[in-house]
C-alpha cells in the first residue's frame, strides 16, 4: 500500500534508497525464513517437527511466557495499529489533494473517511476480511499500472540530474524506515507457513515474492522520482498534473486504503481479545463474543474505540511519510531484523555454521544501528514538521510535507 511514498524516499535518499530497497528485501527474506525455522525442533530421529505456531510462541520459548509473549504482542499491536493509522491518514491526504480548493481541512477529510470504517467493528469473520483484501489488491494493481504508464509517457522529460549519490544524514534514515516498514511481513509468516499445502515450498515462495517486490519497488520509486524530481510529494499520486486523472487515481487509492484497513484492524482486535478478553481463568474480562458468535456490548465498544483511536492519531500526527519512517525504524527493525536473528541464534546456536552465526549477528547489529538512528532522525523531522519546517535543518530545498 505504501509504495505510493517510495518516490519520496528517493528524494531523501537518492540512489542509496534504491539500493536499500533491494538489500532490505534480501534481509527480510532471510529473517522470514529463519523465523519459520524457529517453529521447528528435531525429534530423536532427526526429523523436523513443528512445535510452535506463532511469533509469540517463539518469543515465549526464548524469553519465557511472562515477558516474551507480552513484549512481542505489544510490538505487533503497535505495528498493526500504526498501519491502520497510516491508512486513515493516507485517505485524508489523498482526498485533500484531489479537492485542493475546498474549504475542508485535512482533519475534516479524515473524519469523513473514518465514518465508513466504523463498519469494521462488526467484522467477526476472517472470510469477509479476505474478500475485502482481494478487492484492494485489484485496485492496487490498477493504480500502479496507471502511474507507471503516465511516468513512461514523460520519459523525454525525466530529471536524471535530480537523483543524488550523496547521503543526507537528516533525511536518509527516514527513507530507510519507510523501506523497512514496507517489508514487515514477519507477523503473518508463521500462520502463512502453517496453512501451506506443501510447506517445503515456503523458502521458494519467500525468495520469489521478495525478489519481485524488490524489483518492482525499485523500478516504481526510481521512475516516479525521475518524472517529478525535487517536486515529488509524500504521496506521489498528488503529483499528477491533470485534475481529472489525479481525482480518478486518488479515489481508487482511497477505496484501496479503506479495503486494506480491515486486515490489520481485525488482527489487532484479535490480539487484544486474546490478551484481555478470554474469560476466566485466563483473563479477568469475559469474551467479546457469546456462544452464538454475536458481539457483546463491551466487544463492540472495544472495536469502535479502536477505529476512533486510529482516527484521532491520524489527526494528531498528519505527516504520512515521516510517521511511516518512525514506525519502520522502531517496530519494523525489531520485528523484521533483530528478533528473528536473536531467536534463531538462541534456538539453533549449536546446529548453525559459523558463517550463518556471523550473518545473524551482523543483521542484529545493522538492525539496532539503523533502528536507533532512524528513530532519532524521524522523531526530529516530525518535531520540525509540526513547526512547518523541512526535515533537514541544513537543507536549502523546502521539501513537501502534508499539512
């Protein structure tokens, strides 16, 4: 979904942002594979047996039930809710860009976009969520095709000289956070692998999907930036010059964002219900669903409250790309870089070769370094954005920000 902000990462990171898209894809493919490997143990006959079923189970095996489950659940919940917040913010930003002459502010558009999302509170079946996700994929493919076709029609006007080779320390960590955030699929991989008809094909699936994603993201972001250069906005569809074309693409993208919202929202609801609403003796609160699978009033209140919370956060932090960079630097690096490698080392140390150990250690160090630097500079850029300033205090070019 957030590929519409990838040309903006090239504005901030230049060629290094394109390189990072490929490198991060490789790292996330590796960490996804080793995370799934942590689900298995060897039986006395040397055969792999699946003894764990989720990311939380892996953390529990390493850190214990008291801390491991809570830490990973908290990180997953932050990741999922922040994704929902970004969807709401993206909807408001796109509609505002489509109707720039209306008196409505970004806050007003966010509130209007949130109204239909309140219906998500009544979702109790993953089947309906899957149907919505299927249609959002169709809409996304259509949008990408439209933008790429337009960019290639402007190939004779591409701004090759605008792509930078140097790294701006004030903006590149933000770009890296956005890139990491776009590859964070580790939350869903254990469940996905468990549902495969042939689990031996999991590594093949990971390789081809991440390779395809890396190539497409690099191509889309590079071509998009060449088309608009230093004028590239946080959401690239707002750069389309024709008001009618921009309106069509943005409306489709708004529909896609709304169709994408239910999946992370539903997953976050399930996390909260599993942690607090399972009934005695597991939790202090009773289940949110009765025996007929009908929502009780406190369950409906919880779900409506989550939708309103994402709306409020989107209004409070109206800076799409900067917020995405901050989230990617925090939960993205921990869930996708650091923890899979750390858990793998703890569970497989004596069965691993020295090069495999060294690779995991290097990814942990890289993840901690990139995460720490990204959090600092993304938070710094957000504070400057609230004051109407560009991300870099030494930047001579006023970069576009969503206000």
